[in-house]
């Protein structure tokens, strides 16, 4: 679903299909939809553009936790996770925001990644594409599934 997908946008029914297959599902609140950890008294003032410009210049951000911090945390988690090295880049053929060739290029940068195009899928995850997306994941990750209590 991409960087624009907030935590609540991942459909419960889709996540339930993954859980039924024996997987744990992690949905990040990276867009601060109100469900993330609160940092009392810590707030970034001013325009986000200034903070982005600081990042481009290699300067640190005054905010307590950045998207870069989140990416680093996920990278650390994934390198210790049994799912490390089992990547599927799933892209919609009708994605109006990111062209399929960009998904293909991303897959080429990840060792062992599989690139799959879901016909008719856009930049979202409506119920009609849940089955092919879950099936694609199961083809790449079956050995990692664990029975859940």
C-alpha cells in the first residue's frame, strides 16, 4: 500500500488471513494516526520542510523519533527475524502513484526478492486482491509459518 498507508488502512480482514496462515502481523503507526507512543513535552516546531532540508544536508532532526529511526528499527528487527531474506515486492498493474517498473527496480536491489504484479490492483488493498496477495506471500514464505496458539 505504500508510504501513504496509515496503520488503520491495513484491513483487519486481510491481516486476519495472514494470521490464519500462522504469521504475526505488524502494522506501524508511521503517520501518527494517534495510536503511537506519546512523547509528552516533546514536539517539533515549524515546517516539516525545514526538517527535510536539514536531513538532506546531513544534519540531525530536533524531533525525538523520525521516519529514519523507524526504518532503522525495522531493519534491526528484520535482520533478527526468521523472515529475513524472504522478500516479495508486490505491485499493482493499475497503480496510479508508483509505476510498476519502480517496483521491479526495488526488487532488483534486494537479494533473492521476488517481483509480482497483481493485475488490476492500484495503490490500495481492496478485498478482491487479498487472495492473490496472500497466495503470493505464502509461495515465498511457507517454511516460516508457525502454528499460533
